[in-house]
């Protein structure tokens, strides 16, 4: 190793010695695939506030073992992502009533060995929307009927919006409509007949993974001047957002929901107000890379 390399190693060791001690609190995330953006965003926030916390992403499928490990290793908090948000509920000591109603937990806090589950996805979605529009009384088209759609449906009802839900598998949307008292719109074919709304939300996975480059609705249905939000955050600009912009819509990219749900987690884990600017900039950089 050259002189430069030694210097870098020394600097690294000094930094680690300062930041990681026997007092350091460990937080992190569990998901089938370890998150890349989460550690960067949360660790940037800890660093900005000088907190002796560290955040790691675990790509795991053993949810029960993860919760046992969380207790045994005194891990302070875990974000829970796909596909563990329902299963994790079985292994908690307490579940916040809102998370119970939604039927999914995306945040687990360990208070002296007692694990409590929360759902901050609905907060993320509502905050991202309310930054741009007052939801009360607005007509919202919600597409999708998975866990994310359930959390968003809850949040929209909480904000007193008028919600119409559509999904490829229509009976799943019908179930959410009846659970939350919103209007069942129908299948994706029924969706093509929609001619009027204030806000359209894609809560399906179309636009990500194997469906990158696809949009859940055609351009013709994207109405000039209306607001379109995609919950897909990678790629940063999905096909839906691209064609919505072309059609003259206002758009909200998926990272907006992601940052707002993460702020809740940061605050639940550390008890400190999250440094929004630092975390937002870091998240955007991580997703755009
Ligand atoms: P999450 O918990 O993130 O919401 P999920 O429960 O797997 O994930 O839900 C994924 C959503 O994307 C569902 O609404 C799903 O539609 P189905 O209920 O019909 O499965 C939707 N989705 C996934 N692939 C789709 C596709 N190729 N076309 C239309 N919708 C799709």
C-alpha cells in the first residue's frame, strides 16, 4: 500500500473508532433484497446530528429469526420492506392500531426488548401529496391493491379525499374498498373509462423491476394540469412520470413518499427530528446514481 493508501486507512480507522463504540445504537432494514438507499440516507442523517447510531441494510428472508435477532442484539429499530410487511406482524409484542388497520408494518421499534410495529407508508404518501395539493374533497384514482395501496387508501380516507380504487385483480380492490369505505372502481379495463380526476396514484409495481419502461395507464388518460404520483422510486423517473409530464400533468416521483416515511422512522428510532435536507439530498443522489 502506498503512502496515500495508508493515510486513507488511518483516517478510516480514526473515523470508525470515533463513530462506532460499545454505545453505538444499531438500526437498519430487512427486505428480500437489501436496500441501497436506506443506509446512505439514514447514516447521513445520523452524521448530520452527531448521533452515535449506525444503519445497515439486511437482505433476509427469515423474518422470525430477524425479530429474535433484533431482541437478542438490542437492535434499536428496523425498517421492514417487501415482502415482509405482513409476516413481521406475527412476531411483534405490540402493533400500533393504525398499522393493524392497514394490515402491514414497515417500522419496528425495540424499546428495552419490547418490539412495537408501526406503519409510516401512509404518512409518506399523504405528506408527499399534501405538499402539492389539499386532499380534502379531491377525487383520487388509486391504482393497485397490494400492501402499499392499502396504506395509501387508509391515508387518503384519513385526509377526507374521495377515493376510487382500481386493480388488475379487481376483487382485491373491492376488498380494500370495503375495508376502508372507498369506492370500488373496477379492473384496469374499467380504469380506461375514467375521464376525470384531481389526482392519479400508481400504487402497483408497474414501472419498476421487470416492468421498467411500462406505464399502468396510457398517455391519453393523463389529463393536463392534474397531479400524478408514482410510488415506484427506482428508476427515479418512471415511464408513467415521463408521459405524465409530456401530457402536461404535475408529477410527484416515488422518492417523495420514500423520504417522508423514512423521516418517521428516523424520529421513531432516535427520538430526534430528522434533518430533512441532508436526508433528501442523499436519497436523491443514491437513487439517481
Ligand atoms: P406492495 O405490497 O408493494 O403493494 P404487492 O402486494 O405485490 O406489493 O402488490 C403489487 C401491486 O402491483 C398489485 O396491485 C398488483 O396487481 P394484482 O393484485 O393484480 O397482482 C400490481 N401488479 C403487479 N404486476 C402487475 C402487472 N403486470 N399488471 C398490472 N398490475 C400489476
